[in-house]
């Protein structure tokens, strides 16, 4: 970063892990009587949860420290995200789970589905049956039915009801948050970018558990500072640094090692295409329909997850991101034993290389530090290809 700049979120949690800020926020909501629902996936319709005056928050899933405990029960050759999630529950180490009054799960990948069975007795849990052929005509009816069924679960557990008007209000609140998040992403799309990925990550992390109204002052203050940075000619990253798009599995905690390596190797990350990144804000829910639950269903079925087949939206979404963020290279981050993202990587690599002639690298990793040296070597080689390409263009 050139020069010292004021942090975009400047509060008592600045410089701390972003979970602390979110936890404090949720605890203060609880003190005012707001109950919490824990979620594990971007398909969980948080608008419906909020329409019941409940907070929704993503549960812990990104630490190597909880994997050993999980492996006493789960197979070692399972996705680290699932093992870590389960280990957090076994060790009673996830503060967000501790304050959750219920948990929502979905039938996404097999490993997650079976892990949910093992934790189903810990809290009231509801599993949503996710249609996995999203383009079939009945998918939207099926998913809308599942969202209504979730509503009945929330009614039973929390002894309250909601209305279409409140669901519509939650949709509008969620869209307002997405609009502001997208306005923040514009500053990463600038060339050079004026926002660092840890700053993006801080905002994305807080947004996992804060409503649009709660996020508004935070994001508005960020936007004001970003505009000042832009006007002041501030640039993030070394001059001419290759711009990197990171796509693939959700990234957080110990897998952030890959993002750190990319920047240590001289790249700047301009887009994070994953469920822990920009993916949840890529689309809006239609407002003002006569069936807000169906509008929510339509939006969520568009989430381009590799559990879906075919998952053509992954490629069309990559098109949008590549045109907007103008990356010089694409890195597909796949968690070990995530067969969906791993297999899909062949299509992703072929698409970005053939359509955009972009250097592409698939990294398969877990939450340990064992492969840091190997990843660094491969990332450095990728970024060197970008430098060679730009030297050729200049020459
Ligand atoms: S909508 S990406 S959050 S399922 S747990 S699929 S990494 S093997 S997290 Fe996901 Fe929902 Fe899809 Fe997004 Fe692979 Fe691991 Fe399964 Fe995973």
C-alpha cells in the first residue's frame, strides 16, 4: 500500500480478526432480545429469517485447529471446511454457534449433508432440500416450497409468525445492502484498485451477520473514504501489479494463506468470486412481486454453486467479473476433497484461457501450512507469466 491511509472500518476492532466485530454486534442485538439463527451456506434465505425478526449468521468453518478433533469421527480425506465446521461443534469453539438458537442446513454436497446428521441433536436444526438441477422448470416451485417450509420451522421454534409485507421489507433491506456492497466493489475494479482485499474481507465478514440497515452506516463511511482515496490518487499495491481474480470454494481463516501468498508474490487481488466473497451480492431479489417467497427462491437458485448441475451460471458470472474487474490472471481455489469444485475447475480453466487468454492456476489446498512453499512457487510462476505478457505488449 502506498503511504498510510485511514482504515476503512475504524473502530475498536480495527486490526482484530473480523469475527470479533461481528460477534460483538450480534451480542448487542441479543441483549436487545434478537434471537440468532446459524447458517452454513449461501443458499440459506436470510431474508426470510430476518422477516421473523431474527439475526442470521454464518457458522465457523475455516480453522485448522478444529480438524484433528473432527478426524476422530470423520474421514481424513474429507473437505476441510466440513471437518473444521464439525470440529468447532465438537470442541464447542464456535461463538456464533453458541449464540445460535437454531441452525439451517441444506442438501448441498454429500459431506455437508452427512455432517449435519451428526450435529442435528445440538440445536433445533432444519435441513432444506435443495433442488440440484436449477434450470428445470419445477426447481423454482420446489425451492419456494422449501422456503415456505423453513418458515413453518421458524414459526414452531420461535413461536412467532411473519407476513408477506415483512418478507418484502427484508428483501428490500437485503437489496440495499447488495447495492452498497457492489458500490464498494467498484473501487476494487478501478485500475489501480484503491481497496485492499483484507479491507474487502472485513466488510464481507461483517455483512454475513448484519442486515442492510445495520450495514448502511459502516458501508457509507467506507464509500466516503474510498472516494477520497480515489480523488487523492491513492493506489493499492505495487505499480503495474498483476490483477488477480480468485474464484472457487469459500475462503476464510486458515485458507486465507493463499490470498496472502498471492500478494506476497506481487499480485493484487481485485475480485473474490466465492460464497465468502462477492458471490452473495452478485444478484438482486425482485421487489414488489405478489409472491415475495417465490422471488427469494428465484434469486437463490441463481447462486452458481458447483453442487448444481449443470452450473452454467459459474461461467456467465465469471464473464461478468472478468469484464468488470479486468484480471490479468485467474486462480481457482479448490478445497481438498471438494469434488464438485475440483471437477468443475476443468471447465473454468478452459473457459478463461480460451475466451480471455488469461493465465489460469488451480490450487487444491486445505487449512494446514504444509503446502505454503509449493503454492508460493506456483503462484510466482503464474504472476511471472503475467509480467512476460505485459512486457510483450509494451515491447
Ligand atoms: S452455495 S459453495 S456455501 S455449498 S463443503 S461444496 S467446499 S466439499 S461450501 Fe458452499 Fe453453499 Fe455451494 Fe456456497 Fe465443496 Fe466442502 Fe462441500 Fe463446500
